[in-house]
């Protein structure tokens, strides 16, 4: 009897092998067409800063390039969440608890099994590390998300409320190797967070790294190149529709270049396989080279707005400069600044006409969700001049810059990242328009990581060391495209204008409450109506002054095969790094 009980227990604890199979309808290539091997050639503007997923910032970053994903994925044809690293999952009747069974073949790049412990450790760390990108996803309305190990391959996640975004949140949760991060985290707390954040600096020997994705780091030489090679364990649980392990390619090589222009130059020289033109001029240069027979490339132009947006914002947390702090917190000032943003000129000059004006946190990509009449403070220099007069900046000094009755000059510095030519051009156009209205805008272009350190400081968040900035967002979900909590929370990870952890204006609280209401609304039309209310608050108060969304263009060397079918070859389903293709199903013809 004892032996029978033991056999029964073993049966319950095991799971049948079911690798993830990439459906045949995700690529234009037939399995019989595919050639194995080869190295994909890419570029990246600027150096990488870390191997540690907890501290990596900016995109692309190495942890994202070597990460398999999470428990769930999305079917681009049905828009439904489907099991990925999970073999299966169930949902409780109250829609708050999700129980997952992992695929038994999952393995890290060092050959150790990926188990429930790796997800539990990751969630413990993500929910303890206030600076982690996923930290905000582990609370809802101040209440914590809880999680539990149910077995070696089983775990559950319980949310405080039933919301439309819970599955989306789960899809973002990626595992961390328990035998590395769990060991360092120990009993947790501040010491544990400090220990895990110290792991894997950029000078770490790549052989010590443990990743889950299709490729792993072979070598990295600062200022020159990053070389990724195939992770042999990934193909044990990822198969194509014919049952062969993926990825097909042997590796990826990234050359480090200075900026977007240098990336284009490398593509035109035939040294790079994939490139996403950012404007009409870049696109025209590629097409001209193709037509002249200098490049053998395929081009998908003007595929629609990207899932991204650039925006300008002012620093509300500047306690060492009371004049500017009060000015930047004044919505009438921000409305005037919005009326000095010539979006048509930006789209024409910066993107060659291939872009869309943005007005709210809803990307133009989701046109059905953009609220009506959101262009209230569109380009109108006369109205801006009138508003600045009303704010007391009536006189102009010898240099043409406005001053108020106390002699305060209407002058500020606008920062953006030096690697991004697009944002620099938008900053210059805005500065030129502002100068005509008597506003001095001094531009300062600095490396992206340096910009992040001053915009999102880890300490002294009530006195941040910048005036205004242009940055942007990409990615996010399609279930409730008005945004995520960390955008709306005062002090949220993605809140650029207010990092003080306290709401300063009543509309901030109102916006946040409406967002929580929207996430609990399962009727899409009612959810859209709430989203419209949020967007009306945004355009009235201009916390972010949204600028534009560029259209997606994709170009690739003709030797690169396996792009997505037309129906899903859109910016909505395109990879941020690899364009209209799934890297696992990409192959090289020579």
C-alpha cells in the first residue's frame, strides 16, 4: 500500500511534456524552406550598461535581449492570452486568482530546470525592490498582489481586485534564476534588494550569466560589439510547427554605433541585416539604394503608427528653485507651452510627414480609443502670447526674453538624450517657436542613462536637477490602452513630471481614481468612456505635452527570411527590436 501511495504522489507531481509550438501562421516561411545557422547582424546606438534585469534601463538592453518572456503570451490573431512558459492555467470564479502549471522542459542556459521557485523568487524581488520596473504591478490601490508555490511546477497569483489587466500584468512577469538571485536575496529586505541589484555588472564574465531566452551572451566589448549565441536549452521547450527546435540562427552580433544616423549608415553599407527607418529621408535613402542595385533589401514602408509616443514635460519637484517650481506646476503655463508646440512642423521636418500628432496617453496606434476633441491646446502662438501676458510675463528684456514684475526671466533648459536625433530635432523646433514668444529654451542633449538619473533620481525626489525634458514611452498593453498605473500614480515609475510620491494637483488624484475604475470595467464601451474622461483631464492640465508618434517602417536584408504574414505584420505586433518577425522563426538564406 505504501508503494502505491508513493507512485500516486509521483504521478500527481509530474507533468506531461508539452513544449511550446510556434504556430505555422506566424511566419510566411514553410518549415521545409528553412535553413539553419548563420548570425544576424544588428547595431545599437550607445553602449549597454548592465547584465542585471533589475537595474537595466533604456532599450535595447541585454536582459531583454536574452529573456524568454513569461508565463503567458498573446495570440496576434485572436488577441487572447495563451500559455507560454506555463503549460496551462486556470482562473478562480472571482477572477482574482490564477493558477499555473509550468512546462516541465523549461531550463536556464546553465542547464538547471526553471521551476516555480524561479517565478516565486522573481515576484518576491519585484515586489520588494521599489526601483524595479515591475514594482508598481505588485500593488493595486495600495493592496499587494500575493503569490504562492503549490509544487515544483505549480504556483498561483492572487490580485486584490478582478481587473481587465491582470492577465496582461502576468504576461510581464519573467522568472529570475533562484539559484543566483534567490541565493543573493536571502531573507529579503533592504539588504536583499541591495545584494540582488549588485549582481551581474557589465564587467561580469558572460559565462557566469544565467538566462532563459533563445540567445545568451558570448562576449561584450564596450564601444565595439555584443555577441549573442544560441542557448541550446531553449529549443528543448520551443519548437516550430514541424517539431524542430528554435531559434534557427546560431547567433546575433550587435555593433555599437554613435546614434541613429550611424545605424542608417551601417545599413546602407550592407553591414547590418535589420533597420527601422525613422523618417522619410532615411526611407528614401534605402529605397534609392535598392533601386540602384546597391542594396538587396526588402522594405515595408508606412505600416502605421508605432506603439510609442514622445512627450515634453516640466519638473514639478524643484524645491531649490521656488520660482520655477511654481511656474512648472501652473497649468496655464503648460497650456501656453503646448500652444507653442508646432506638431505639424515636427512631423514634416523630423519625420518627413510620416507620423501622427499625439495628444494623450493613448498612442495614435489605438485610434478607436483616442478621445474626441483632445487638441484643445494645439499650436496657437497668438493664444500662447496672450496666456503668458496673463501670467505676468509682459515685458521683454534686451534679448527679447519675457520677464515678470519681479525680474524673473522666462527661461528654462530642455534636456533629451543625445543618442536620439529625432528628439533633438523636436527640441530645437520647440525652442525656436518659444523664442518667438519671448521664452528662452536652452537645449541640452545628454546620454540616455545620465538623463534617467536626473529625471528619476533614487533620492531627493522633491528637488530633481532638471527643468524640462523630452522622453517617450513604447510598449504597453492593448486591453486598456489609456496606460498603466505607474504613469498615473504620483511618484509612479513612469510619471516624469511628479516624482514626489504625493499628488500635488487635484486632477492627478482624479485621474488616478478614474484609471482604477477603468481597470475594473469589463465592458469595453464603458471602459472607453472612462478612458475619455482621463484623456480630457490630460489635455486640460498638460502634465505631459504629447508630441507625436512616428509611423513604423521596416527594412531588412533580403537574406533575412521568416517575416510575419501581412495580417499581423503591423506595428501592433511587430517586435520592438526585430521588426515584423518573431526572432525564433527568423532564418538566413545565406
